[in-house]
C-alpha cells in the first residue's frame, strides 16, 4: 500500500471553482477484478465545467469527486487480475473520480500507455482522443479528399480532430476566435471567426458544394446551420451543447432537443446523416464490446501520437491542490490544449 495517503477533490454542489474541497483519506484497496492507479495526470474537461454548474446531463448527486479521465501507474491488483499489470502505466476513462491521487478502476477498463509517452501527454489524448477518433472514423468515416468543418478547432477535442482529419487526407475548415487563426493557418486549416456574424455563409464561400462532415460541440440553434452545410451523403456529428453551459433550467432539455432533431433529420429522405455522439454509448448493453472498442481506438490514438500525426497540446500543468486555478484557466477560453492536473 502507498504510505502517502489519498488526496482527492470533492465537488460539494453548484459552486464557483474556489468552492471545490480537498479531502484526505486512506488509499483505497483493489477489489476482485480491480486495480489501484496512482494518478500521474488527470485534466479539466468540458464535462467538469458543466458539472460544477449542475449542467452535465447524467452527473451523479453531489457531493462527488469529478475527473473524467486519468493516466497513472498501477500500484495494486485485485484478485483475478493479471499480476503483470502492476507497475504498468495506464490510461482510464472514468467519467467521475479522476481528480484523486489514487483511483480504483476495473482492470478491464484500463489501456496501457506505450513507452516513451509521458503521463501528461497521454492525458491530453484520453477523452479528447477517443472522442475525436470515434467521431471521425466510426461516425463520419471521413476519407481522403473530403472537406470537414470542425467547430472550436483550437479546443481540446477540436485540435485533435483537425490533426486526425489531416492525417486521413481531408481538408479542414475550422471555427475559432481570431486570436487562434494564425496557429490554425500554420496547421493548414481554413479558419473562420465564429464571432463574426454569419459563420455558415463564410463556410459556404469556402465550400460552395457543401461539406462532407461537420463536428459540432456547440448545439443550440447553430446546429441547424451545421446541418444545412452538409453536401448530399454528408454527416453531422453533434457532441455537446456548449452554448447552454451557462443556462438555467433543465440540464436534460438541451440534449433531448438535440436528440429529437437528430432523429428527425435521419428520418428525412435526403441522404444526409446526423449523430449525437456519446462516448459512453453501449457501455451498459454491450460492456465487452464497448471496452474492446475503447481499447482499440485509444491504442490507435497513442500510435498516431508516436507517428507524429497528432501532438499532445498541454495548456498548463497544475497540482491537484490548485484545482480552482486550473478550472478557472480552462474556463477562460484563452488557452490552447488541455489543462492537466498532477499529484
């Protein structure tokens, strides 16, 4: 057992970042089929920004420990777990619980991180990498020569999507605020200012025949524009409702509205497709298939990093005890890449 004890961050309710609490306790033990991971890197995702406002559509009841994903070293294995896993560096997608010095995870849910990839680097690509890979390759099935639109092209998921789309041979139009345009141009992205009035019209100028895929994390009314940008045979992948982050009222409603739109659009005989992407889809009904797909896709993402197809963008690294600063920084919209928390 680790002698240093457990440190974890607790979200007690709908609070400002300064309202997060640091709790100390005993390091948990691994039960049957489980491992204990000593966290080396976790991060701030958009999900936690929604959770602290009580706006994430299936968050647990307060209080709870947030933290969507983590990377660390296996320090203990439970009964029935391959003992060789001890000492391995692994990544895990957990949805909640990652903001802690030690985390218990089912052994079947961990994915080994290849040698030569640092913990913080790997962390930037767990939830963001899986999301980008699955949307691009499993939903939109983007191929060489196609043109895609990535909203929030400088964001955590957006920046990985841009790079994976380029690696697949696609052309990318990316929306972002103007301060990110120079960096996007350097990456070969055609940038569009999402604050400058009619974004859809600007994208149409760049792609008069429509686009093959749109990746939209904004939701809200803009989703209709995203749908209209598609060429015949094109695919819209919606993966969030960032536009409703600060809204009051039902947290389910924006998602239900998106789902009903997607359902309706798919029912229309127009050869276009719409999906609402949820990283957790299939977990309860087909757990083994879900795990196999997750492992395969995250392994592909790490291989893409090793090949140089994608880079790990670390915006900042802060210790777990400075989680309020980390959350404020992530929410400021001024940084490119992922804000990473370390023990």
